[in-house]
C-alpha cells in the first residue's frame, strides 16, 4: 500500500526545543551488585543521575514493591532472618554510591516513606500513627502527618536519611489518595531540606516532581496502537516543571515513540534500566546531543511522524502496512540514506524528501 503526503513548506507544522535531556536511569528493583554490573551499559551515555532501591530493611523478602520496614536498619542489624536487605549489603550499597559519584553521576534512592504494611515495626509505630481509614485499603497503612507524634517520628527518619550518602530521595506517592499525597508533599517541603522529590501519578503535581502523567498520556492517548492520534502533537505541551518519568520498558513502537518524544523535548527524563538494551540504548544516544541543537516535531498524519534537527532524522510509521510518503526537505543535505538503525531509507532530492517505512516501525538516520 502506498500513501503520499506532501507538506511544503514544512515549517508551518513544526515546533522545536533544546535537544539535550537530563537522563536519569532507574535501577530500582535491581540489587546493588546487579545495578553495578548493568552500569556498564551507560558508560557511553550522558547520564545525570541514577535511581537505586531503598537501602533499608524491607518487610517482604523481595526486591521491589515493598513498604519499608525499618528506616534505621541499612543492613547492620540481624532481624527478619538476615543482616543485609533485599538490595544487598552495606558494602555493595557503598560500592555502588562510590562508583557513580566517581563518575560525577548523582545517586537517588527510591523509598515509600509514608506507608507501612501489616506486621510493621511496633517499636517505631502504633495504630494511632496511621490514618483512620488506612485499614480500608487492605494491608497498606498510610501515615497520618496530622498527628504531632507521627510527624516527630518522620522527622527523625528524615534526619537519618539525610546523613546517608544519597544525593536525593525519591518518595513514591503513586496510587495514593489525592488528599493524602497533597499533605505528604507539604510535609516534605517543610521538613525535607531540598533532599526529597515526590514521584506521583497526580495530574496536578507540583513543579519539581517526578511524574508519570505526560508519559502515560503520550503512550495511551497519542501513540496508542492501533489508532494513534499524532496530529494532537501540534497542540500538546509537556508540563514545564516535571521530571518526566517513564514507567515501562515495553519494546512496543508506541513506547519507543513516547521515549523519543520526551528525549527530543530537552526535559529531564527517567529511563527504566530495561531500556538499556541495544535498541533502546541507541535511541537514547541518538537524542543525547549538545544543548544547542534543536529537534523539531512534524506530524504528517495521525499515523506518521518525523522528529528531526539539522543532521538527524527519526521517523515513525504507525500504519499496519508498508508506507511511502513525501514531504518537503527537512534537512539541507541531498542524498540517499539508509537508517543507522531501524532498516528504512530516505531519498532527499530537489527539495523533496521521500520515506519508505516498514509497518509499525521507527527508523533513525544520521544525515552527513
């Protein structure tokens, strides 16, 4: 099937922004030794920070999804059948911190500061520390920051956390009732001393928060398969103050398109470590240019998209068939170009650029 789209001049439908994103790699869920081994995958990428799992003793014997059990045990107390926590030993924690700090990479750690689970540490907490309706939410209990005694306990925890060699603490507020999340944000601003960042799925998140909202809107409302709506990118604007949080490493074309769009806008972007495969790593490196370069967004139709600057072009075909299309030249250099990854070709001649794309695919070109 052939489709022909001619858009000249192209500048009527594009917008641009700085290309360099502050890439943050999320290793939460990986043990410290695994994360250190995986860090070799980012040695050639411009990574500003990494997120690692909580260094505290967890309630459940698994590596992710646990409420923190004891905020004063980083693997030095024999309790719950072990010294070390699920992520690793204090030595492996220290080695990981030193490795990244030695490469001028900030280290963030993710914790669920405001929740506990059944069997919580009764030396620290009692039932009055939780909201009255906590027990309606199953085995997860929410701390009540309206209680002075609870605030004092949390303040002691924050003081202990602030003494550890972590640059920022990511406080996971996803899935919480909106009123509680708002109160926890206020508490963190008042007591956190600038060391804490909220991770939220609330669409009214404050500036400076890590937020999944824009990512999920892009993936599920604009790049969704099999009925994408790429023309909506002409009016779509990312929240200017959010750290954009990518919550899935699925290899689907709509997920890579959301990743590409976020990286092209020059915002701080959290990348799951699962994206650091050979393909995902190339996508990240492709958009990690100098701060002065710009990427433009050109939606040709609801299922075809070009992202480009002076010497790079990324193209996305959401159609279920092979597609050929034409547009006005978006780069000044004429020639026939095979993609550096993705398998498609561009023919740029006589002020017209011709694309041949595989079904439901993305391709990337370096125009030299």
